[in-house]
């Protein structure tokens, strides 16, 4: 059977192929783009990528580079250091507004140009050369995309020749000592970063890497930490779509970033990475058809961040007293993802177990994933059961409980195969 996803994406493009909006013209090379190009790609957790339309067309990444360069600066200097220099508040102003916070001198966020230019300056240590800094940016974005990205030199030259406003922004932010480098070098590097060529597949994979806690689902590389992804996605959710961020959040509900060449990247954590491309822009600078494609995908596939369905499966597959080896055991088989809501169900179910010396087997072989809270809850279950006198056997063939904190007093037994005959 052929998966229907690719056909579905073609239908979405057909339905969204209107011709309103104008191609960006303030960078001369961008004005030459074919306004009728239209493409979309979706990457899912296993690294499968579905694409439709002009998916082979490459375009300069422009502002979609900003969240990824922010991720690299966070990786190099940490969240607290970066927040001292660049805020995380939506500005409500156009992307190239000449403004800084009055008291602190910080740019309001890393998604507007003034913040993104300052962010570029903080990739790598201060004493590396401008060339080394750009190479760090290029290699970092390539790791997100899972292939080596290259600069479109014509776009870079065209943009740098007309970068008067960005130079003004760089000088302004330099005047407040937000960075110490030469503003010309920083704008050159920032402009190069914006000129990296991508296609919609690259955007979908980059998005899914952010949405998979920093793990590139295609290459398997851990590019940045989960904490950095949370920071970047949060800033995208509030500041990513220029000054249309509120409309975007209510209508589409996916953390996203757009760029003036017509790209849009959306990252729904744990579910999908989306890349869309069409050069005609609306008055905010967002791709008109790209926005429509994203609205449609969000609506059809139920992707709104704040309208997620309840957990698909119960964390406890079976639980109860069984006969084993001439005596009684309490046996619980856990499954699916263990996080706060499913962990709470596990705790409520295991509250049935009376204090005493009945052995308890906890089978975690079907637990697909566990976040920190789920892990703490499971550790607490084991600790309490043992404190109440039970022998606890963890059935854990994949070692998912290896660093479980069960307190100082006792260690549960860990076995690879269930001791019970029916398992
Ligand atoms: N390189 C572009 C600029 O700085 C990026 C703008 C954008 O995509 O929003 O003007």
C-alpha cells in the first residue's frame, strides 16, 4: 500500500494555490524569485519525510535561521548568559525595527533583526575570527538539517550591498555593549547566515530536530539539549511570526518561524516538523500561501499545540494479584509514555497494593518513553513498595530504569525476562 500522506499534501497545495501577496523586493536578489513556487514537507518522529510541490527548489533561509543560531549561542554560552543580553518578549514591532529596551539596552528577542544580529555575535567564543564564527553557524545549521548547507553567494552579496538598516541596528546594539565585535563583521556573518540555501525537506527536518528534544530524527545526532529546544520553541511560539504572532498562535498553534524569501518552519514537539515555501508575502512579511498551508495542516491533522487529545493509552496495561510459584504476587505491566498524567494513573492504580511482603513485579518492557517526572514517579513507586516490605522485581530488558532513583535503602531486582509464565 502507498501511504496517503503524500497525496494529502498535494491536495493541500492545490487548495492553497491562490496568488495574493508580493515577493520581497528590498533585497534585490529575492525580487527575482518565481512567485508561483509552492512546496511543503512534513517530517515525523521516525525521520520519515513527506513532500509535495516544488520540494526540490532551494531558497535562502533568511529569518528562519534565527531560532537555530539562537540555539547555537545558547549551546555555547547558556540560557542565563544569553537572557542577560537578549530578551524573550514579543516586540509587537516590525522585524527590522530600530529599538532596544530602554534600561537594559537588550534587544527584545532573538527573532527580530536587532536581536538576531546580536545573537550571531554570540556563537562561539569572542576571540574566534569572523570566518570561524560563520563556519560554526553553517556547521550547526547543517547538523539540524542533516546535510551540509551552503551559502547562495548572489543573495549574500545582494543583501550585504543593501544592508544599511541592519548595519544601523548592529551599531546601535554594539553601542550598548551587548557584544564587543566589529558590527560590520557581525552583519556580514548574519547576512551569510540568512543566505544559506535550504529546501522544504531541510526545514521539516530542522523543525523536527527542535521538536525531538534536539535529536535529529534522520541522522540520529543529538544537536542541542532538550532544555535549549524548550527555550527556542518558546521564543518561536511568542515571537516567531513577526508581529502576527498572536493571530498565528490562535489560528495555527504551532511554534514557527518565517523568512522573507517565503519559507515557513513549524515545529510541533513530539509530533511533526513542517517546512513550507512560497515567495509571495503578506503585509507582515509571512508567505501568504505558506500561512494557508500551515493553517490547513494544523486544522486537518489536529496539530494545534493547545488542543492536544488526552493520552492515547493507559500507563497500566494490567495490574493485579496472580498465582506464581505456589504463592501470590502483585504484577503490574506498564506501557506507553510515562510522564505526569500517565504516571499519576500508575500511582493511583498501585495504591491498591497493601503493605506486606507479597512480591511485586513491575514490567516496564512496554514503556516507550519516560520523561524526568515519569522517572521520578516510577522511582518513588519502587521506593515506597520496598519501604512497605515488598520484594520488587523490575522486568526491564532494555535497561530503561538504569538510573532510577529509588532512595538509599534498597535496590530493586532487575531482570530481563518476566518471571511469570504467561508473560
Ligand atoms: N536577511 C533578512 C534581513 O535581515 C532577513 C529578514 C527576514 O527574513 O525576516 O533583512
